[in-house]
C-alpha cells in the first residue's frame, strides 16, 4: 500500500471525531493496519547502530517528526500517519501508540520504557462492540514533558507543558501544565517549582 493511501485511511479514521467506525472488518482499514505493522516490523529488525536507516524508516511510518527524534526498538503503532513528533522527541524501548486519532507530541518530550498511548475505545454495549466497532479520540502532549516507565495515556487526554508523569500512571483525564502527576488514576501531586532546579547536585569526576 502506498504511503499516501495509508495516510488517507488514517485521516479518514481521525475524521470520525469520536463516532464509531469499523476497525475490525473494513478491508481498507485492515490493509492499512497490516501495512503499518509490516513497517514497524522492519523498523524493529534494524540494528541499533543503523541510525540513519532507522530515522528514514521512522519518517515513513509517522505523519510528521522533528529533525531530531528517536524511538528505541521495539516500537508498534496502528496507522502511523496520525502520529506527530516534535523536536528532540525521545522514547525508550517498548513504545506503543494506537493512533486511530491524532497523537501529537510537543518538543523535548522524553518517554521511559513501555509507555502506551491509545486513542482507541470500544462501545460499552456488547452488540456494537462485537460488530468490531470502535471510536478514537485524540491525545495531545505539550512541550518539556517526561513520563516514567509504564505510563498509559487513554483516549481524549491532553497533557500540558512542563509536566512530569510518574511511573506506572494511568492518565484518564487532562493534566495541566507545570505539575508532577502520578497514580491510577493519575492525579496532580504538586506544582513544579524553582527548587526542583536545585534538587540534584551535578557530578564532577575528580581529575
């Protein structure tokens, strides 16, 4: 499948804006999913030092990305074209993004291992769920955000700028800017202050 066709299908799904669509039996959707999984598979087979090849293939997978963006393998996503990475984006091993709707990251975002961003949700009633219907709501992450290991971000969530999300958090509601938030469900613990800039002493080796 050509990248422009995969982009068209991804944009079509994104345009559902929370309405139900057929994610399991629509032939075009299944084809787009399969194509993206093949690209992710190829990406994950590249050797760690093949930096240029990884970057080139990552640009083929995602919708847009800054000049400096790194995703350590393995990495999996659904369509890829609804993913937008800002400048200086870094994700450690095990990133999963289910991008039925847009997933947008700002600049200087750092993700620890095994983080998940899922725009996809399913009907509560079994009849429609068993028909293969689902919906997708966008996820947005601001600038200067750090997320710890195993963070899960649910459909429709917006996370502000200058935020730290603690390891293992499940983010089900919006998080404002300038805070530390943690937990399941994720809650704001405190504001980030000037004192945090002095919290750690800089290591300077002797000699």
